[in-house]
C-alpha cells in the first residue's frame, strides 16, 4: 500500500508540473489570461421572442440544450411578465418532446386546485373566488401570467399524463383553507372538535393580522406547538389519509415559517428537504412504463443551483442534477434575471402588493452579476452559455459569478423586467 501511495504521489506531481507549463493556444508562458469580460463576450448570444418562439443566435443553443435534457430547470426572479413569456417558449419546445410535468414553487394543495381548473373557461374566476375567501393562501398562482403559463404548458404538452407539481410549503394565509378541507373529510367527533377549535383560533389570528398587515400574526406562525401535536394524535386515530396529509402539510409549513422568523438557517434546509421529497414522490407517482418523464421545473434562482447555493444549501437544483446523473439522463439549468426593472412585492397580509424599482447589480446579493449586465447585447435579451466558461484559463472571477458558472448552464439577462398582474 505504501508503494502504491508513493507512485500515486509521483503521478500527481508529474501531472501538476504539466499543468504549470501548459499554455492556451496563442499564448506564451508569460501572457496573462484574457479578462473575464472578454470571455463573457465570446459566449454571449442575442435572444429574442418572435410570435412566442425563440429567435436570434441563442435560439439553436437553447433548443439544442432543451432537446438533450430530461429535466429543464428555470431559476428566476419572481412575478414578472417576461419570465413567463420565456417559459412559455420553453414549453413550446418541450411539448412535442414529451413534456409530462411542471414543478413550481407552490404548495401541493395550490397545485391540486390549479390542476382541477386547467382547461376550464372559469379558471381565473375560480382562483379569484378562492383568494377572496382565503387571502394569501396562494403563492405565485394568484399571478395572472403564472396561472396562464401553467394552463399553456398543460395544453401544449398534448400528454394525458401531464401533471402540475407543487413542491413547496403552503403559503402564509392558507391555514384556514387547510383546516376547512380537513373538516370536509368528516373525521371522528374528537378530531372534528379539535380542528374546529383550531379554526376558531385561525380566524382570530387572521383578524389580528389584517388589522396590522403583519403576517407573523397568522396561525401558521402563531399556532401552539403543543396544540398542533395533540391534534395530530387525535387526527391519526379518527381521520382518514387525506385529513392526515393535509394536517402534516399545515404543521410542516408552520415549522418552516416559525424557524424563518426566528432567523434559523434550519428553515432553509427544511424547506429544501421538503421540495426534494415532494419532487421524488411526484416523480415516482407519475412513473409509467409506456412513457418517459420530461419535466420542467420553475423556482426562484437560488433554489436551482447545482452544488451549494448562495444560502449554503444543497437545494432542489443539486438534487435533480445528481439524480439525473444517477439515471444516466441530464438536467439543464437556466437562470433568468433582469438587469433592472420593477418588482411587485408582498406588502402585508391581505394588502395590495407594492411596486419598487430595482437595479440588479446594485443589490448586495447580486453585485457579482455586473460583468454580465455590462456586456449585454443592445436591443435584445442576452444569453450566456456558461458551460463554455468552465475549466477555462481567464482573469479573476468574482466567487458569486464562479458559483453561477458551475451552478447553472445558461444565463439569460433581460434588460428590463416589468411586474406581472395579480388575479383580482
């Protein structure tokens, strides 16, 4: 063993020496590597949408990459008009290739509700009615462009197996909706009494939250852990599988939100684990011998990195990348961000959203993005093929940009993002 180890060290030293003297073609040993900005310009393509289809130099890059991937992941900035337009074009490419599912950053109950509305003429009216009854019970699917996107992807899939998967916890105001759904399963008398009691507390919490706009007053934040544990035990004795699934979702959402407001990093890790578990379960349930899965995943950009994300989590994107490797398939990770624009932001429980201008490379979390923004192609969106920047000798690169290069395959910069519309 000692001899083998010594031989290994000698080989490693020899290879290291070869790397020292290796030169990029056209360079001398003393020529510095080209600046990063120059390399960025070498891997950029103009991207346009014409009649909803990809056009420009980026079109064949995108279409070829999508065709070769079983899982296509879009990491985004939320609640915009432009990113659903981009994703619509992605669905149009994936549809004829066997698009079978779309996984999004919503809870399972929202996904189920939206799924039952797809293809119906009153889809948006049904959504508006539920939102009015249970304010802030939806995440993102209460946005007109996102809801329309789900409907479009289901339509172009031409696949009777198509499913919409909700991977996340349920949204902040959803407790009343979940409790009402549990009561509708008609559990036994003790469980009904316990859920009815919690429903009374939830209504009081919602009233307090509405007076102040403070979501931390809501039941999913303020519920008593001991009461939830007691109700779990009663419901396990007297409730059916649906009731217990709904209550588990409520409890886990409560745990994630409570850890979040306490500033615990465990909130992010528990949320990431939940999304991985939900993705795996949905994939297993949708498996069928007569068709292969081709899945579109659309979440916030930090969730879909390969490797560690900016929150130092191995999130859903890494899970899917590793899973694809193990299956002998592939995943394509596309990040879509705006150089500047207007964000539509949550402004409090049951309150109208607010608008706020932003410049992305002035955000402390995105200062590293400045070279990509500075090197945009004028009068178009810009696509950077990050795959061509890996293991390339070049000038200094910001650690955040390096994480992007190895965490995503393609980066799309939209010059100006505009806010999407809420369903009223």
